[in-house]
C-alpha cells in the first residue's frame, strides 16, 4: 500500500509485545497516578507498591474493575482521530477478562452487539477480554470490526461486496467458512484466535446485527438500489493499552457519523465506489468533472444515510453537529487543564470540511496513554503462521 496514504501513514502503534518489568512498572505508576489524581483517590503510593510487588512476582499486574473502566474511557478521550469524544465519560465497560476461549469470545461479542444496539438507541460500549501476560497472549479478533461485509474477489479481479475486507474474506474461506449468499452485503463471520492457536470462525447470530436499508427523502426509486449499512461500528482489532498492560481483544463502539458511510464506505473508489452509479441515476453529466457530479452524488448519498437511519430510529450523528460538539469537548478539557491531542486530517469531515468549524483551526497531535493502538506485528505474525 502507498505509504503516503492516511490510513497506513499515521496508524498509532507504539508497543511491541511484552515490555520489560521496568517499563511495565513505569507505565503502571504513570497510569495509577493519573487515576488517583483525576478521581481524587489520594496518594497512589500504596497502589503502586502493590503493583510493583505483583509485577516482581508474576511479571504483570491486574487492574481493578474501577481502573479498567477509567482506563478504557481515557483511552477514548486520547483517540486523536475521533471527533466524537465529547461523550468519553459515558462509555459503558463490560469486564470479561475471564474470557479467552475463542467460542466464548464470539458469544460475548454477539452479546456486546445486542447490548450496544438496543433496537437502535445505540450506546457506547466496550467489552474487555483477557489481557496479554508473560505467560500467554490474550485472544485476538481478526475482524477489523465485529460487523463487516464480505468482499469476494471475482475471477476478473473485481470484488463483490466491500473490497476492504477481501483479505479477511479469503482468510475466512481458507479456514473453512463456506461463504455467504454472495450479495454485496454479506456479513462476515467473526474470526477469533486464542493464544496463537489457529483461529476459528463463528457466524454472527442474525439478531445481533441491526442493518438500515437506505431510502431517500425525495427519490422513491432510491430504495430499489438495494443499499444498506450496519447500525453499529464496533472496532475489534485494536489493542486497549492501559498502564503497560495490553488487552488485545477489546471491541468497542460508538455510533455512526453519517459521512463515514455516505462519504467513505459507499463512495471511496477502493470501497463500494458508488458515485458514478448514483450520479447516473440522478441524471448528472458524468463526462466532465466540472459538472460537480461527484459532489452532488455525495450530498444525496449522505442525505440518504441520515434520512434512513433517522427513519429507522437508529442513532446517527451528522458532521455539522459533531464538529461543534468536538469544539465543546476541547473547551471543556482545556478548562480542566488537560491537553487534547487531535489529528486534523481525521477530524475534519470528508465532505463540506470548510463548512464546519473544525476546519478553521489547527490541533496539537500529542499522543497520550491509555490508548487504543494497532499491533500490526502481532497480527501479521499470526496471519502468516496460519495462512502461508
Ligand atoms: N469509519 C468506520 C466505519 O465506517 C468506523 C470507525 C468508528 N466510527 C465511529 N463512529 N465510532 O465503519
């Protein structure tokens, strides 16, 4: 992939697998101090001493549930690419650190989706599975998100479905997944790996996956295009890193901002690439860029997404509202004396950037922990072992 591209160029990944006990203790002390300070728990010295003893004994230490909840929330607060951080403190946390078996991870992930979806009144939720320890790695979910659409590579080299997931689709097939019906919107199975063993695949139960069929506020024919998207974006392949401890399987979700679907997933040329198709249906002149057919198709596609989610009673936000909220968040954090890191190129919405206030300022990209990070090395190693 082109290294200059946004996706690969700035992927936050900081840590290679196990830190030394010294690094771990330093990270632990820093986190425990932050926790004690922000939650006004007094002097952290005793807690740090306990962690030190536990690390000397076992090579790692265990967070209390309260620390885990705080860590998961602050990791969201520290997510430089996320425009939706105003609600970081409302993140609900399911503590499933007792779970590492692939089948149980799959089951608990389906429960996660049910609890997050609530018929459309989506709530921000994270489920935390077993951490990596010196003794054994925690489980890993290969899917980028709990709900993703298959991308079937055709003999002619084209892809039916979401090209972004062609790799995972092929991997699932090799692991024995028979494939779905072959529509452009087949939900992929979960592919889950427990402690370096060969991953297993698990079909998501239908009642765990809410989808929205796209209609348009003005064009009755739009529905017949057969477009749809899933209601809940649940990132599943990032590691939650708290005080030096890595939780490799910790799927988390908020709710969608319409542009993620209407201006990226369905529109990017390396995704569903629907702008030429939509422009054609709208009767626009696609022979010249200067008719702004792409821009006009983008706007109608985005209206369709917001309209359809609203009609279906599924939580969705728009980029104007969310940009304003983000500035509210910055103001609040500033008053608390906490620096907010942000990546301008991710914060500014993919359409109508200059019509939103986040466009007209700059941000500092300070990287703080706790954090959600990618561990590409670990994943690649695992994939290589199984798929080569
Ligand atoms: N952009 C991703 C997608 O379109 C989802 C990323 C997380 N988004 C969110 N609103 N929490 O599926």
